[in-house]
C-alpha cells in the first residue's frame, strides 16, 4: 500500500536475498530490492491488461503500467509476492503465475530485481483504489507500439520489462 513502511526483503546486486529493511530506507537510500511483477494476458493471449497508477505511489506515480506487482516483503519469495500483488491490485485469484525471467532495473535511485511472471485471465478485474486509477485491455501490437515510443508515458521499469518480454516471446 502506498506510504506504508513495512519490512521488505533486501537483495544484493547479484539478486540474492540478504536480509530485510524498512521500505522507506529502500526508497531513501536507493537500496537493492526485488519485486514480483505479473503480466496479465487474456485467455487467447492476444491482449494485455494495462493500468494507470495512482498519483500517490511512492515511485513512478501517475504512470501507465502493464505489470501488476510490488516489492517483495521480508520473508516472502518473488512468486508469493506476485500472487499477492495480483490478488491485491487486480482482484485476480485462482491462477498460478508462470515464471518468465528476472529483469535487473538499475536506473537513478531505483535498484531492483524484477521477477517477471505471466498469467492468462478472462475473469473480472477489480482495481485496488489505493494503487490503480483505471485500466483496460489492449491488443499486444498496440502495447508494443506504445512501449517502443519513448515519448509515450509508461513506467520505466515496466517498459523495460515488456520490451524484454517481446524480445523473448514474440
């Protein structure tokens, strides 16, 4: 939840969990951490769910994203984080995220290992109002055009992640 100061897993540069720290320290000191992020595709695989982040998010507020996800909590695995965030942010339950890859995002003060997963889903989407302003399904090719255009607004680590996804899987 935005603004909360829970204990999160601390990682090293190589992607190994090394302890725990308050989320506020991760942000203030630019510490290495991890996130579980999930690409939600339609059952036929031809569309992706995108959403607009709230303006009070602690990092990359008011930006579009195609990954449901968040910071790995202390004592949590990236897969557990991915399941939790998928349920919290989009109300998606009962599907097991499939692991894809880990993207290292190391820009500015954000140093994160994004453990990427994917699900197929045709059920209802229920936004967590503290996290998401709005969302919609878009075709894969529309998403590709969006993220390949650096002038179009999109969360930076999410852009890098989906470009990697397109490189590997499309």
